[in-house]
């Protein structure tokens, strides 16, 4: 008795899936039934039905064909490419009784092979004397899209297997010529039978070097030098994910505008403008239910958020929650930062409006130390939580996406010109001009800001700078 009810070969065109299928069909008790869920045909071109299920029946309910495949004699399965029926992929990846076989090949090889097959019309080769050869032209943009599609598919497969606690049998194109590997696949599937020889009816197509297959080889080599397969240019992200923080959302009392704030941003400015807009306090304390109801009652509406420069935002978080000891400060976290991370700030916290002995030099030292802490904190290198008050704005926006993204993202400097335009779009051309006001302790930042602070903020918030196009604070 096998370990699985059926199997799926997760591959792509020109990865050797036909050769793998022919060899699996040579194993006693195994049957691979072609591309069962190809959108254009069922199993194989020109075939009208598979396991008694017609193409129309499969389209109406793919589960019927899956059930028929499981009920067929022996252990049966099929080949599945990234552009096949996504309904089937969801079913199979969630089913531990479905064996997953992941077949991969060098993306450049698959691209060139696919282009040649499209040009010659030859998709299978059983007699080498009938081989059709043609040199193709390498298209950098086309290859980039091809590579991205393959990588996205493989990344998605790995993630889905991880979150469901499953494993797959991974096999590369070059492994297809190793009979021991194919017999290992039979063992993985729970079959006692083994191959004595490889089925070599299918012949390898286009075995020539790239120089004989690509007409613009120099251009291809130049384009490939610009591709970063190891992600050397990426900005690493170890920051914990955040939720959508719906209770912090703020809507105008009557006008169809809702503000989705990013903590340590210009909330006070937006709240004051909403009050002036409708001569009433804004609506707050949303839940998912009340948010849906508000949107239903205020069509048309616009959702917006406002980005603050990372230096100014980190400074606001530092002053409001760490440095001072008034409303909004985090006493336990403040104590931890002083004791464990040696943050050089006064024990009692200065009154920034009446600083006494606390001067700009001390403020610069403390703020710079906080930015250096953020470099480690946002990279997941400390035991201290990544609070929403200083989490990256990109992470907070990604959290919002769990419910709904803002359809307008403004930079803080755009507030005076952009908010009246938004109001006009929802029927309020008479909207008052908003007042752009800096954070209440912004003068302290102006007194201490320098290139070192800017550079440290860029290290801590690299993804925000990269994504939202921030330049120096001033």
C-alpha cells in the first residue's frame, strides 16, 4: 500500500517533465496522466476526456477530476505548471495525501529551450534525425519576466509546504538521467517497484552550447551580468510583521475621507483639519465591522496615509516615548534602554519646553544612540519589541494590507496641497487649507541634525528610504 493517494509534479515548461513522466510510467503501479489541468486541454492535446471526466466537467468542478485520478488503478498523478488551474494547486498543496514532486531546471536553459520550441514547433523529440535547430534572439526583459515567474512559483511552493508542515521530493533536470534518483522517487512515493533501465524514447533537444543557440550571445552575457540571482543588492528585512491597527484609523465626521495613520506621524495635523472640514470631531476607535460600515455609508470615499521623513519620525518617537516621562512615554522600555542598551538620557527625563541643564549636545548624543539602537532593533538583534511608534513605515503599510491599503500615500510636505484635492474628489471643493505643523519638539531636531544622524537613520530605515524616495531631511 502506497503512502499517498495521488501525486502532483510541480514543474514548468522545458524542465524535462515529459521525460520524468515517461519514466514514472515505466514503474509498475505508477501512472502520470499528463497535464490534467492545463487550461487549454485535459491531459494531452486533442484529448477530450481523462479518467472519464470531460474538459467541461473539469472546468465546472476540478475536484471531480481529482477524485477520478485518486480512484484510478495504481498510484496516479499529473504534471502541473505555474499557469495551470490555481484552484487545483490550493487543493493539492493543502492535502498531505498528495505527494509533491518539485522539478526544476536552470532558468536560462528553460528560457532558451522554450524560445527554440516556439520557433520550430518541436516540443518533443523521439528521433534525433528529425531534430529542428534554430538560433533565437535573447530578449533581456522577456527573460527577466520568465525568471521572476519561475522564482515566484518556487518561493510560493516552498512557503506553502513549510506552513503546512509537509515535504516534497525535489529533483533537478540533471537528476533525470540518474536511475538511482528516479528509484529514490519511487521509494518516496511508497512503491516497491524499481526501474531497471531509463526510458530513453524521448531525446534531449538542443544539446548544443549557447553560442550555437543564441544569435546575440554578447548581448545575453551583458544582460545576465546585470541580474542579481543571489539578491546581493536587496535590503534585508528581519523586522516583525505588524497588524493593520484599525482602532487608530480616523475619519472625518461627514466627509468621505479616512486617515490610516502611521504612528509617530502628523496625526494632530490631520485631526485638526478634519475638525475644521466638518466642524465636528473626527470619528475614531474603528473595528473591522465599523470600518466596513463607514465605507458603505460614505461612497465615494478616499483612504489615505501620510509618510513622515524617517529622521523626523524617529525623533518624534524618541521624544514622545523614550526621552521624556510625560504622557505617552514607555517607562519600562525606557528603563531597559538605559540599563541594558546604555542609552545616555537623564534618569528623570528632561522637560524639553524648560530643559534646564539639558542642552543640544546632550540631546544629539541621546538621539544618535537611539538611532543606533534602532539599527539593531529593526534588524531583529535585540530582545526589545519593535514598537509601531518606530517600526518602518513600509512594514506598517504591509500590515494595513491585511484589511485594506490606503489608495493615496502622501509625504508630509504634500499635506497643504494634497488634502484639499482629496476633499474635492469626495464632494468638498470648499475644504479649508490644512496647517502644516512640525512635531512639537521639532526645534530640538533642527538644533542637532547633522550628516551622522542622517546616515544612521538611513541604516536603520534603509527600506523606507529605498521604497519611498526620501532624500536628506533638509
